[in-house]
């Protein structure tokens, strides 16, 4: 656990970068510091490993004031990832990753073995180990930067806008990779970004800072989206708060299993299923149990089979794993307004009707009432 | 051309204490000593100033002052002060000539290293000296070597002035030749100095290739 106790950073010219910050960063969680430029997020991060020293207040690392630890010693126990990766250009990738183990006096072969293991862990081909940084793409360099920070297995990881200099596709894959790593490693991570979407995606907790270095709100992402503390936070969160918030709500929808027909069924059977369920839109399922499309029972020919019909487009979500946002997205792809639920193998397990989705989303909205405006 | 054949074809010019091999060795001796002394003075100073940022004004002032310094004038002055007979009067002006390019390039090389890289090095837990020696110097090495190369070429070319005060070196051919109107000797000496400067240039290219990391020079085949 990292604790900020009334931390202030004031520069000689009177500029206040961080103002009386009180914040707890829980162990084994990702805490994101987010805010516009000039909000002191990077300064706050850099005070943890003493790249900058606080003017007032204390930062405690598991109860120990960081100011009592010699900076190089402190830093060797804290992983540090920066925006441009900051790899040493004159060293091979493997030696870059092994930087801190070398500093800690590990045996060279042990340090290199550890470095190879980490390269794999962050999703890099170990053939890259003998290359130099300039031979790698920006995304690959950033992965090496993460591997280097993890090399000596520090309990704490500081990440200063690590993914902001790469293109959006690479950024998404790096974010997913970080979440995957974290689910194995359970590090205490402080992550700085100016991108609220990144903050909401990665953070177990998100601390929003405002210009002048004061803390505006700390909350888990779902709470932040549903109940921003003030106009600044609301504005910073931006548009589509409602729909984004659904990402944090599991799709616990009532599934109907009486709304499916096989893709070789006779028209008369389709009409029968529709009549029995009381609904006209039915999901067509192939012989392997996978969805083929939607069919509207109100618009059937007099004879033939399902195979003769034009099927309507559909969307699916994985029941029990995906969010309500995914389910809603699946429903918006289909003229039926319903979403087809599938299992991990893609086999249909049921149908969430338009009515069920409407009930679920209005329920979520009702929960938000009273805790936040707009 | 005839003068060159006359000079290089004369067997007397290839033996004894006024022969080309001996003069060349003398010339190399002054030059190497002066360069070594300049490196010993300028590199640590440049590293320290570049790393700490303290005394940057000193670098600029000393470099400009030294550029304005007349080598020959300094030589004559020192001879007047300490007398002839030792190599010291030659070494001092040569060192004064060699220090500025090494100092300026070392300082600029270290100072110019990417801020993020410095930041990362400290952030990993390297101490100040380790940041300098393990990160900044290897990255700045091409510039530091460039400074030494410029200095070496200037020193080799300028060491001819040793002959003015009765010392040896390739300058003897030039100055003695001028004094006795032996133009074959003058031109032969000048050609030798030029060749030596080229050899120095080549030697530094080789050192550069061996000493600078392929990751910095980017001289690696792209696989």
C-alpha cells in the first residue's frame, strides 16, 4: 500500500504542482491518476520513487516514509515505465531488461535467463533479445520497457503515460496485455494517463486530479461514471457516460430458450414456435448449435423450410462473461432488438429479448438516480 | 612532381636522424603526447560539466579563448620563458590547441543525451556515476571520439611548428627547406604531414567502429 499524507510539491518560483494530496493506493490493484496537463499527476507519481521530492507531507510505502530510503535503493525496488520506453540504445534488448538484476548484483546468466522469461511474458518473440532498441517498433519497445520494470519482480510498478506514444491499435493491445499480466502478477500499480478512457479501462480505482494539483474524486470506474463528484469530473469524463458505464455491469439478463428454431425446420414449425412464445422474432440455429440469424414469424411464406428464408443479421454476447454494453451492442445489430446469448464455444444458450434489455438498462439508470445528475 | 621524386627518391632521406622514419617518429611522439595530455584534461572535465551542468559557461569561454590563441606566438613565448632543449615548449601550445574540440564535443555529447534516457536510467536505480559511465558515455561516444579526431588532426598538422624552435618532427623538412630554398624538401614534408593526417583520420574511423555500440551507430544489418 502506498499512502499520500498531505503531500504538496511547491517549486522555487511558487508554482504548486501538487496541493495537499491525500490518497491511498491499495496493494495488488491498479490505481490510475488521471487529469488534464498541469494537474500534477506525473509529479505525484515521481514523488513515489523520489525522482522528485515532496515539499510537504509524507509518502509511505507499506508504512515506511520513502524519504528515509536512499533513492537508488528505493528505485531498484520499484518498477518504472515511462512514455518513450527510455531503453538504453547501446545495449541489446536482453541486457536492457536485465538492467536492475545486474544492478542488484545477480549472476549474469541468471539475470539473462530472467530477462528471456520476461520477454516471453510480455508477449515478445525471444528472437528479439539479441537486437538493439532501434530495431524494434514503438509498441515492441514499450513491451520491453514493461519487461525491464518487472525484471527484479518489484511489488510496485509506476507507469507514466506508458502507452500514449503508440498508435491506437497497438495501445489497445498493450492495455489488454497489461490487464492480462496484472491478473497473474497482482502488482501494486500506479498508472498515470491523460486519457480518461484508458483510466476507466485499466483502473481498479481512478483518481481524477484537477489543474493546480488537487484531488477531485477517487472512485472505482463504474461509480465515477455514474456519480461524478462535480462539474469538473463530469466534464472530464466526457460524452457517453451512460453507455460507457454499462461496460462495468455484467449482462445478467433473463434468457429465453423457447425462441430458437433449427435452420432446417419447416415453416409450419416456425409459426408454431412463434405462436407458443407469443413473440414474432426467432433465432435460427444451425446443426452445430451456432446462430445463423433472425427470422420474423410475422412475415412467413405459406410453405417451405427455414433454409428458403432470408435471415436477418444478428449479434451475440457471452452470457456470464460479457458486460451489458456488449449485450446491448449485440441487440443493436439485429432488427429484432434482441441479443443472442452464446457460450465460450459460440453455441447458442438463449435469447435476451428487446424487452429484457430495456428492463435491465432502465434498472441501471434507476440505480444512478440521486447519486448523480445528467 | 619532380620535387616529390627528388625528395622521396633521395636515399639520404630514408636513414639517420634526419631521415623520414626518424622524423616521423618524432612527429608522432609530440603529437601523441600532446593529444594524450589534452584527453586527460578535457575528457574528465567535459564529462563532469556535461553531467552536472555546472560550469557550462567555462566551456564556451575557454573554447573561444583557445580558438583565438596563436599557436606560434605561444610557442615563441614559452621558448623565451623556459628556453629550448625540452619538448615542453612544443607540447603546451599543442595541448592548448587540442583541448577545446575535445572539451566542447565531450560536453555537448553528454549534455545532448535524450532526457528520457537519463530519466529512465535514474528511475531504474542507477547512481549518478553509473548513469554517466554506463549510459551517457556509451551513447555520447561518437561525439566524444569526433572531438578527439578533430584535435588529433589539428595537432598532427600543427606539430610542424616544433621545427621553428629547433626541435624535430616533419616540420623540419618544411622549415629547413624554406630556409635553404630546397623546395623539394618543403613540399615533401608537406605531403608527409598531409598523409599522416589522413592516416589519423582512418585510425579514428576504425576506433569508432570498434568502440561504439552497434545500437548507437545503428550499424547493424536489419534482419
